[in-house]
């Protein structure tokens, strides 16, 4: 018999918190899915609600430590309940969809020509109307105005009352979102800190509580900033004594630029280049760990897709290969500024969208090489593929259900090892082959 270690008080508290969170999730989900007469008895629901309210009370010492008053604290949480429809909540198993377009859509779908063309046209009009402001931000922050515009376009489609374009209006209540994520989400500690800072923002008068709308992840304002981003990078660019990322276009765009500068953006450099890959390209060369001077890629047969030549400085820069569709679409050589774009949103497709949109606003054209219409496995299927590869000894890393660089390159290695056509794309055919291979090895 295996000895059972005694449960320490702190550990018991953590276990109790997990049980209570699970009760809340199960009870509310059941209430949503069953007829009124069959719902969980009121006393059990009341216990779950009481557990959530008790958890809220544990936030008070931290809120008080950053200057939040008790009236502000109570007002912020009045009537707040967990929002169980948020896509990023913790689950016992990975579902069919991640809830994020960057991972649920194929590159061709996410980098839609229709969407890019629309945002390019709007971005050029926006640049013409706000050129003086954007040039001033570029001079002060060192970030290309087209990059700033592209992020703004990706985040809001140039919407919001401060711009006159679109009707951008986040639909979530920021305090509820952050509280839900901190109570039930996969990154509880991170969101707990963001929640405390959100309370501080209300206390300091940066935003009214009723105007504190956010994305499902808690990002706010015209540039979609988390509370920590607001405090780390917020800028009063219009000089009115406030960092207003909700109504001031100058403050919001300058805060976007400063967040990039603070993360290491190099002025005067591009984000990367679309390349024509050699005919016999080894798709396993993809990824930051394969970075090398751009000149070395040219020796391997890569050529700039737009036909332009590279300067000596560009040839010396360390770059890495990105092929979001494996061997079924365009190839890109990227350097540090692309990684900085990923600090805004870690998805490769997001940063690629922003970089490409910036180029088009500046007068560039669409992708030279077309995106093939691929069929993408859903999140659960990709996670199954990752688990099967792990069983066969491949170092797949985290099982996350996302077809990222590591998964694609390992798929390429598996294809190579088993005589399959090597394109590094996690397809249904590869998954079927893996299932047979693992079943035969049992």
C-alpha cells in the first residue's frame, strides 16, 4: 500500500478552492443545459454562489494594498457572477475549438484577402486623416506608423467613437471577465494580478466602472490593453494629464507604440520578408531555433518574393523561417521585430497579419505566393496527434492542440521517417497513419 502524505493546511486550502471552483462550473453549466424543473436544488446553487463570493473576499487585502477603497471594491463586485461562456476557461479535456481565431482558422482563412483589402483601404484613409499625429508618435517612439496602424486595424477595424470608423464596442464586463479567469481559468495567478490592477484603474479614476468593457481576455481600450499593459506602457500623448486609452486616439496609439518600444522594437527595421523558397525545401528548417544570418538562407536558395535585393546590413541580420501552412503556402524570413509583435499577441498568424497589413497600408501588395485551401484538424484532433507523436518518442512538448512550429516540424520528421510526402502539415492523413502506427506497436 502506498503511503499517503498528510495534507498541510495550505494545501488543503488549495484543494478546497479547486473543489469549490469545480462546483461553480458544474452547477452553472448544468443550470444552462437542463429544464427549470430538473435544475440543481437551490441550496446547492447557493453554496456555489457563496463559494465565489467568499473567494472574492480573499482579494480585498491585495486590493487595499494598491490603494483601492472598500466602497470601490464592493461597487466593482456588486452582482458579479462567473461568466462560464468565456472560451479560455480551464477544461478537463481539450475541446474541438480553442476559442481563438489564430488557432482555429487555417492561414488562408485568418489571412483572408477580403479582410486584408478592407483594412488596407481603411488604414490608408485613416493615415491620410491622422498623418500628423501618427508621424509625431513615430518620431517620439521609433515605431513605424504603418505598424501602429496595422495593430489598431487588427484589434478594432479602426472602430470606436474616437475614430469615426466602425462601431467597435467590446461586449464583456471587464471586472466579471477578469474575476472569472482568476477564479476558474487556466492562468489564475496572472488574471488575479490583472484583476487587482483593474480595480486600481477604477479607484484612480482612469475609467468609470460602467465603461470598463473588455474582450473575453480582459483587454480594454482602443488598443486592447490589459491592465498591466496600461500601467507599464500607458502614455499621455495629448498632454491633458490623463492616460486615456478609451477615448484619446493619441494616447491609445502612442501606448501601442511604447509597448513595442519597451519590448525591444528596432527603429528602421522591417518585421520580416516574404520569400520564394527553393524547390526542394526542407520544411523542418522552420522555427526560431534554426535562426541564421539572412545571407545563409540566400545560399540555400531562398529569394525575396518581391524581387528586391537585400542590403549588406539586412544580409547580416539573423532571421528564422516561418511557414504557417507547412510546405503548402508562402514562406517568410523573420527577425527580432516580428518577435516583438508577438508580445502583443503571441500567435504567429496575428503577428504575420499585422506585418503584412502594415506593408500594404504603406503601398505594398498582397502575398506573392497564394495560400492553399488546407483542411485543418480541430483542436482535439491536433492534441491527439501530439499525444501519439509523444508515445512514439518525439519530443512534442506541451499538448495544446495547436498546429504551431514545433508540431509542424515534428510532423515533417515523422513524414520523413515513414516515407510519407513531407510537407510538415498536420493533416487527417498523418493522424490516420499515426493511429495505425501506435495501434500496431501495442
